[in-house]
C-alpha cells in the first residue's frame, strides 16, 4: 500500500538495567545463544537516556507521530532504582514534540515492586506489565531465584498491589510464557483469578536449531492444543480480559489487522536500545545465534531513520513478500504471518537464514484452524475470505493502535465521558486512518490523478499543517470510504480537490487541476466557487488563490465560503452546507443556508453550547475538542427531531434545526457520543463482529445488530445525564418543565441500565468490550439510586408501555 509517509518506528524497548534478580531458565536474554549482555554496563547512563529521548523526539517530529510507546525493560528494570526511572520518564516526556503522546510502560518480574514504585508509576503515568507463568507449580518450573527459591509469592504480592484501587489503572497486564507440561486449565484459572486487564500467552523462544520440547505423550501439536484449551476456557468465561494472541487470530480471520508481532503480516515497528547505547533489533532474535540482533548502530551516531533502514528491520517490515515460499503459499498465512521472525531461523540451509516457516508451523496451523472452527490438526486450513470493511482498515505504522489508547482513557470513554486530551487522541487516530484510507483508495484507483497525489505527498513534507487541516476535514475520509466500498462513480475529483485545498492553505504557488461538475468547484475546508464544468486549475498563492476555469476566466474569491460559528470560549464549529460528500448521514442534507437560516443556526448553536457547558460539563470538553462540523439536515416529518452521525466522517454531526436550543444541545451531545464510539471501534474490537444475533434496544421496537445496541446505549448515557442534571436543577420545584425532566430521567435511566445489562449478557463482547460495559454500568448505577417522585416513575411506565405498544 502506498503511504504518504515512510514507515517510522513507533515502539522502543529501552534496557534500563542489564542484569536480573531472577534466574529463569527460559529467559532469552541470559539463557539463549546471544551472550552480549556480559559486556554491557549494568545500568543505562543518564547521558545515553537523554540522547535516546532526543532521537525518539526527533523521529516523532519528523514523522509527526501521534504517539510512541516506550517500554522500560531489562534484565530487570526495577533494579535501576526509582530515581533513575523517574529521570528517564521525565527526559522522554520532555523530548517529545507537542501532539505526540507517550505510552510509557515498564515490564518487570514484579519481585521488587513496592508501594513506592507504584506511587512513582502513578506520578509518571507508567503502566506496568508483570511476567507470571500461571499457578505456583507453573511459575516455579522456570521463574526461580538463582538459589532455587520460588518467586511466586513476590509476584502475587506485586499483582495485588496493582489491583488496589489507586493503582489499578496502572496495571497493563500479565505475560505468561507457555510450557506445555504445565496444566493449561490451572494456568488459566490462576491468571484469571488475578483479574488482569490483559494476558499475553507467549510461545517459548526456539528455532529449527534449538526446537521447542515436544513430550511424546502430548501429541504432535502440544502448543496448539494447550492454547486451544485456554482459548475454550476464555470463551466460556465470556472473554473476561484481553488476550492479544486470541484476538489477533479472530481479527485476521475476518480480514483485520493483527495485534501482535508474533502473528499476522503487519510490519514490525520496534527497536531496542541497550544500556550501552547500541541499537538492536527485537530481543527475541537473541534466541537465534550469538549477535543476531546486532545492527552496528548506536544512539550517538545514528538516527532512528538510519535504524529503520537497517536490512534486518526492513526484513521484518516486508509482509507477505518477505516470507518463505512455503509460508507464501500457506492458506492461513494472513493469520499466522510465518510466526515470530526469530522462530524461523535455521543454520543448516547453506549459511543460516530466517527464510523458513516457523519452528512452530504445525502448532500455528492447528491453533488457527481450531479457532476458525475447523478444529482439525490435519484438515484443510481455513482461508480468510471476508474483506476488511473500509472503516476498519489496518492502521499504518505511526497511527494509534488499541494499546496506544491509554487504558485509563478507554475507561474514561467507557464511562461515557472523554476529556479534551482523550478526544484529541481519538482525533489523531482518525487522521491516521484517513491517511491510510486515502492511500488505499488511490492505490486501488490505478493511481489516477497522479499529479494531485504527488502534490499532496510533497505538501505533506513541506507544509504538513495545511495537509493535516484538509485531511482532518470530516468528509475527506467519506470519499475514500466510498471508493473502497466500490462506489467508483464518485470519481477522483475529490482527491484533486483535497490537494487543491491543501495547496491554497500552503500558499506556495502550487497549481493543481481539479475536475468540476454541476457548476461548482468545491475546496474542502474553504468553500466553493461557481465555474463552468470541465477542468479548473487551482493555484495557491501567498495571500489567496487563483482559479482558472475551463473557459479561461480567472477567479480569486469564493462565492460561498465555508461558514464558521464562533462559540463562547473562543472555538469555532463549521456549518457545512456545501461539501458534495457531506451526504453520508442517514438523512438527506439541507441545501445552502440562507442568511436568515444562518443567523438562526448561529444563535441556536451559541445557546446550545452554553447549555452543554452548564448541563453536561463532563461531555462539553470532549465536544469542544472533537466537534469540527455541524451539517444541517433537512427537517424530518412534522414534530420529529432528526440527527445523525456518520461513521465515515469523524468530527461531523448532522442535525435538522430543532425547535429549541435545549433540544439542539441534547442532539449535539447524543450524536457526539456516536462520533466518539465510532473512533473507539476503529481502534479496538469491543464485540465479536462475526456475531449475527439481533438485539432489542429497550427504546426501539426493531431488533438490531450488537453495534446498534452498543451505539444507542452509549449515546443515551449523555441523554440520561442531561435529564439527571435538569432534574437536580429543578430540585423539587413544581412546573411543567420540571415534571418533564423528572419523567425523562426516570425513563432513560431505566432504558439505559437495561441496555447495558443486555450488552453485558450478550456473550458477544470481547474482554475489552466487557470492561467497556462495566464502565457504562458504573455511570448508570448511581442514577438508579436517586429517589424520584412516584408521578415521574408512573409517567415513565406509561411512556414505556406506549413505546412498546402495550
Ligand atoms: S502455518 Fe506454517 S507455513 Fe503457514 S504461515 Fe505459519 S509458519 Fe508459514
């Protein structure tokens, strides 16, 4: 796929301490072929850390990364001590450019984890992953101190600390290295008891030279059998926590991206920094041969772009063409991806190479087929057949991935809210998705309008703010989505128009031809000009633009500029009534607003914004951070309010002008919930997309797919809170408005609570989805306890019966 930007590195493992306080016999650092740890400094020096932070910061700025992940690692990173860890976190954070989020983690064996460390991690927002192989027997098999003592009690104490309410948000999950001689049921139960937010099950590192153990009694594919047993328990429990190994197979079987480097075809974007400042490739390569991860580069002499061009890293970014012939021909390759790169190595092929299937090939095939429902270790492998939906195209490197949306931000969104920072993170992920979809749509088009594409790519480097502004326009993605869905009549004109708008914003004198249809040349984010059909040439100037129409006339002024409404607090929202691609809401759009209608909308929006700040303060901040556009819709049937968000137009809500400003406030809040949830669903699976069951939402007569129920529930969190706030404001006062607020609150709190339980009991939520439902429940529960007058409850009963047709 063509991308506007080169593949950057976004994940960095930084070795804080090169020694460990345990002596696990399956550790790839100390117990495998590579012995480079012997010659390295024990602790990373502050100067090396500062240079590493500078390199990451410059890389993030050059590639305009919305987020980077840094994992503080070892050896055992806690041995570096709290002061050095605090300095490292501060140095990293200070080095990142504005707009680039830091997802900072530490991966530890947990032995030294103390309350002091947890306080430091809370202060520095460092998420904690713990290695634990299961119950005591399983963990003791490998994870012992050098003198043979068990480390299990210390690890359980560490997990208990992370489960305390004040630290729970720091708990990133558990990493369990499998051993087929451990009882998978006991391992699963022991881990599940600890209520982790996520568990990674890792295959022990091995190569064709050093194959994994396969006890004869356990059959031909013991690793697959072990994993499938755990998978069955996890499914039976309703997927109580995230498991990337399982979710990656579920996703790739349906054509989505993998979530882990060890499966699937996604390019690797990971680099490792050792304590001496040398860059290495993935740590797992230590298992292949002595020196396998070496790059010959170091943080002082080489940039991360230099590192990204290293042949070893490029090899892990090359997808299907980079795999062995056997893998390329394999029908589960989209899910498997040849397994982890390190596991492909063999030395007896005339020089040693990774050009082989994984040493776990049979297990991987059986495991993937087992999850797909084929269930046979020798049966015909399944082929992923369902094409990815355009709205869920794999994100390119540099975009936010599910794990890069901070778990606490996901929890915050689950409660219904979303701070400015959290909504901005969603916006960045959507911008990255738009870029990827535009590139895919252009590729699929046969690369027509090449001059427009080339200009867009050039401006992306020379005037990135201009390109970002245009691509963040909600309907930029709508074009790509329509093309990818096979709507070819939409043509390539909108792509040229995006390039033209970026050229006008950049003002460098670039010219781009744009096809004109229907007598209007539309420049996204700017407005439109009436010119004859044909091809107009748009030239961006330092202080304006010039449009040369097909009849030779030259125009320098927009006939109908995009109109923006300035709201209290100094922010603006666009009233989009000209973009030809805005017609993607579930209701016809209104024509260009008259001056009178514009005045009416302006007043209503200003009043509605004031009401949102007063009645829904927990939502208003996010709305301000993410609402870019209100698209006027045509009025609905008499007396019916009409509003609609569009999944392919992040940041826009469509609304037919309602009778009152409070109704407009309510519709804005309701629709922006859909906008937020759509962005969350692009980042992470909250439910099994293969689920075909229809579910009744309590407020609708027609059953809907699970996403419909989820969307409705999420939107009604805001609606219920609005009525709750109004109820409290009236606080026992008499009057029609007060009675209506109490009745609506009584009605919607019940509806929303019922809907949350229907979702939770659907059996179709993923582990993350269940956690999301828990968040919604936590918001609804206190509302149910609020006393309301009997008359309000009775009115709510009547309304429910009427809606149900009883
Ligand atoms: S199952 Fe085996 S042959 Fe197929 S992609 Fe995986 S490693 Fe390659």
